[in-house]
């Protein structure tokens, strides 16, 4: 891998790891009940945002770059009423992050500019890894806010 390609890969790996670690830190003190609380009628729960992030990464990177065969059900990411244990959702998210990191590590220098075509404006792999990292950081910001709000409620 060229030096620049290695720098790009390392930067992406660090970003995805930081998002994963921050989500674990923010949700560690929360109960499963708090994890699924919607503190605002117009918003999401942390659980639904985590389902969404997991589905997003598995779809745009897993299915479209790594060829995992993942089939996404995006509406369910925001409507799932099962309220699975937070540990299960975190494990699924961790698996998605691990898949993303493994896929990043497999990219050769020329792969970063390989065409990418899915329902996103990203035109190459570099752009889609960047877009998904920014998307994860966006929802991390929401999770920070939600964790503060639901921690005010009884566990």
C-alpha cells in the first residue's frame, strides 16, 4: 500500500474505533430501558440510532464494498419495537465496525479511487468511507445528547 493510502486507511480506522468506543462509554451506565427511551416525541432512542448505524455500515460498506450480502430494512431501524438488550445491539454494532475496519485494511492504493455506485452521492470508495464516518459521527452527537437526557430518568 502506498504511504498516502496507508495514512488514509489508518485515519479511517481510528475514526471508526473512536466512534465505537465513545458509544460504549456513553451507554455503559444506561439500562436497556434507558437505551430504548425516546426523551422527545419527535426523536429517536439510542437503540434505534444504533440499529440505524449498524444497518447503514452493513449496507453501504458491507454489502456494497465487502460483498457481504447484507439485506437492509431501513424502516425497521427506526421502528423496531423488540427492545432487544443493549448488549446485543452493541455487539451487532461492534461486528459492523469490525467488518468496516477489516474492509478498510483490505483496500489497496488503487481501491480508494474505485468507482462506487449505490444510493449515495459518493462516487468512489474513499468518498463512501468518508461519508459513512461522518454519518456515524453525526449520530454519535445525537447519542451524546440522548444519553444525557435519559440518564436523568430512573434506570
